[in-house]
C-alpha cells in the first residue's frame, strides 16, 4: 500500500516538495533545463548534417510538441479507462479504449475480475506520478515517430540513408527522451505546461524568453525591433495555488 497524503496537497511549492518522490516537480524542471542544452542540442547538431541549423531547431521543437500532446492524450485515455472501472464496480471484462500508452496494460484484464469502487482520482494521480520515470511509454514513442515520418517525409528519407545512420540513431534517442520528459511533466498535479504561442507578434520579454540568433540572416534580420516571430523551444510553466501560471523555464524565440 502506498501513502496518498501528498496526493491532495495542490500546486507545486518548492518549500514543501516531497523529496521522496522521484518524479517531483523540482526534479522534472531540472531535467527539462538540462535537456535543453543536452539531449536537444545533441540532436540538433546531428540534424545539421542534413538541414540548416534553424530548420534543425524547428524540427526539434515540433517533435517535442508532438510528444507532449500525445502524452497528454495518453493520460486522458488512461483516466477515461479508469473512470469506467470506477463507475462500474461489477464483475466484468474491460474493453480496450486506446493503446496510446502501455500504461493501459495495467488496466487490461484477460479474465473477469471483481472491481471495487475504492480508487479515487487523487490516489490514482499520485500512483501514476510516482512511477512516471519507469512507465512503459513505447506506444507514445511509436506515435511520435509516425508523426515525424508524416510531417517530415523528405527529411526522414534523407536520414534513412546509410551515411546518416548516426542521425537516425540520434533521432530515435531524442524522441525517447522527449516522450519520457513529456510524460513526467503531464502526470504531475498540477502538470508542468508548455507554451509555444503567447507573445508571437509582440516584443519579447527577457523574463520569459531567450533569443535565438540566426547568424545566416545577418544583423538587420535578427530581431532589431525585438518582435517574436516564432518559438524554437517552449516556455515551461506551472499553475500555483492562486491558479496563476508561473514561468519555470524560459522559452527560446526567433525574432523578426
């Protein structure tokens, strides 16, 4: 049996963070920061063998966004499945709803089983959060890879060649890292959120944005007016007890 006292504590507060939780918010935030300069940059540098540096950054953020969205979808599907079990505490067979994540394997039953109406959302969230770092996310990974193949057909065709074997291997590892990090973010209560839209067309905010300099564009085309053209990496934020979103990690933006 696991302790569920931390399941209802509300928004993340670093002063009361449960350090026994391997997937605690502070640790995930640190992983995110490290990933920006670590796994992300390793992938971008490899991809620059095939595309321009700016295009490599755009592809990297697109993959991460897909991973985050699919991780969110997997969590929603899991909650839907559990809601069916909770609302029908009878001896029954569980029908498959989705294979978005292998986490569903834990709720599938080969035989009829007795289900008791004792699980509640806070306890369920707490359990998922605690095992996020070891959860099987192969189905999410597979879908992210499929999205990449559909959106980047030409790029995938290029890196599928023998001479780009290192790039292909790096792509697989990068997608795996994106999926794991995204899953760890979305299962938190409240979740760590990403923002790739706010401020576009407006002046960047140094408190929320790091500026990407594209040296191939020349100084006059690198955001002289400080207006955001697009995001090359999302802002990470989390809702606090007053429901206000607080920026945890700055995003990376390209200026007009």
